[in-house]
C-alpha cells in the first residue's frame, strides 16, 4: 500500500494531496517507501533474544570530559560527553550553541581527531571564529574543519577520519541527495539524524547536532528527540550576558542539572557562583523586587524576581512573563485577589533578572510578594529572601531541599528568609545553627504579606547588596 508523507509537518496519508491537510503547504506530499522496499536493518540481531535482567551485563560508558565544568555537568552524571552518544543542542539562533561546542571541540582535540562540519559557513569563516576563541593559544592540529551540506560527503569524511568527537552545524542545513524533499524539512532532518546516529554508535563518537529553534518550530527538537540520546536546550536573552544550558532528555544522566555561562569577547565562560551573578545588578529599595531561593542542577541559586503592576490602558489587561510560567502567574493572581489586591483589571509584567527561566514551584512565594509590593508601591527590604509553593487556598507548601536553599541564602548575607511553616523543621534548624539568618515560617500567603511589612523596617542589608550600594 502506498503511503505519502508531508516534508513540512511530517503527517502521513494513504493518498496523495497537492495541499497538505494539516499545514496547508502546497506540493509537499512525497511517497515514502514501504517496509518491503526499505533497506535491510544494519543492526545485528545476534543479541536479540529475551534475557533475564540478572544475566544482562552492564556496559561501561566511556566519557570525554571537555574541562568546561558547566557543560560537563549537563552532558552526563559523571561529567563529560559519552562516546557513542548523540546529543542535540537546540536553541534560538545566536544564543551561543556554536560557540560552546567549538570551545568543547578545541579541548577534545587535545586527545584525538575532532571534526567540525559547518553547513552554514565556509571553512575560513569557521576558522576565524575558532581563532577568536583560542586567543593566544596554539590551535590543535587534530581539530579538522569541513564545510558541506551533502550528507554523503560528510559520512565519507567521518568514516575516513574516525574522529572522537563530531559537531554538525546545523542539522537543518544538511541534506541527503537521495531524498526528493526540501533540505531542512522534517523528512530530511530525520533521515540525516538516523544516519549520523548509526555511524555514531558504530564508531563510538561523541556527536553533537546543532538545531535552531524558530517560531514555527518546524524540524526542531521535538522532531528528533526520540532519535537522539540527549536533547540540550540553550536559552537566555541575546541582550543579556548570561546563558543557561539544560537537558530536556538525557540517557546518560539526570535532566535536573543546569549550566550557567557568561558571554564574553573570548567566548562562553562558566559561572561558578550563579547567585552572585544574578544579583550583581539588583536595584535596592524598589517596589516589585524580591529574591527567590531556587534549587536546580543539584545546587541552590538565588535569583531576583521582578514584578510591575500597572494601570491597564486597553480593555483586556496584559500578562507578560519572562522566566516564569504564565499559567503559574495566572493562578497566583487569582489567589492574591482573594486576600487583598484585585489585579484582574491591571497590566502585570513579571521578569526573572538575568534571562534565566525558573521552572520549579519554589518561586511562587517570592513572586506573590513581588506582585503585592508593586501593587502597593512599597519595596520589600533588601535583606529579605523567600521560597515556597502556594496552593489554591493560599497555603504555603513545602518544597524540596530547604536546607540547601537556606545555606545559599545565608552565604550571600541575607538576614531574613520566609519559609513554608512545614518545610523540613530539622533541616531548617540545622541550617539556622550554622549560619546567622533569621528564619520566619509562614503558613499562609496572608501571613507572609503581613510579615514582609514588618521586616521592611530592618536596617541590615545582605553582603552582595552592601557591596553594590557602595
């Protein structure tokens, strides 16, 4: 039976159509080969018999460390890229994907041949970027540059070189000449990824595919995430110097780690103390600003949550968020509306300073306090921080790792912290004994709002803020 597939949106139909029934693109339906016509599978079936779990030997994964701690932390639990692993590094254009992978490849080339394939730039352009990252360092002789968009030429080069690490920049520019479809479309991108995956596993290469994410999202990470071993997302505002790297999927480690980088003239640098970086430009005594203690990447980080509640100038008030979930904001506004301020008729703007995104619920309490502060026009004292989840009834719920959050708050010099009333009491006590910080348990959002008004009279500032003020 014949099957047809749209090269733009990946839909399959048993009939041909000039116009795709899903994405409405014209002349994008292509006939795909049936199972009998497809090539024979290349994988071996010798070890394809059912086996008891106790009889299956665990395979050791050989790692290739880059020396860039923030990158290695995200790549695998043990630190480093797995040989035989296929990584998809996705993000908007210009965010730093090519930069960080070129930096990693320069380090990898100290131990063996590495191949950087560019389908977007010539070898001269790629070399210029590499020399800028090298600075005064000598270029490694085992770092090989190749410019091509032909998959056959690329695979022949890989077979001949047998590199230890490979970067394809970008997957949307590489095409298989045997396929009668547009380069960058879903069909081409999937087929190119399949062939790179096969050669990666067979030769034991640490391979990286760069994928640009656009507004349309066509041929983005969602198309390939079931084929690759790990999906890494590079995010951040291009106008900010800070970038974050997260794993959406990772067969070699957890998806919780996050790497923080700073963009400089010589490339991306790891940020060993993210809290200090995120709070470095924090304004003091400004309504709508609050410090939140988050926990990601197996470590606590302090970030500044900013809120601006303004009179609406249009019939439908705006809700604009950067760095927090917009649905979470809508819930918090509904909870706040039952206590004191009615924000339903006002514009609300929320931002996490530094361009980072916070996905955990521990940011609920600081965000609600920032919204309330902006609405009243009264600043929260700079020495106060907070963390906690807010329920629909306005109760403050406990979050994971309160002790680590408290340690980070105290180490940054904050004198007061609002915490959930039931948040691991023993852990809170241990943290308070080791560090000089006043811990204020709050059970409800109403209680928390009243508490920050009292602490506003405290004269002490955190060390980071005192340095900034001077």
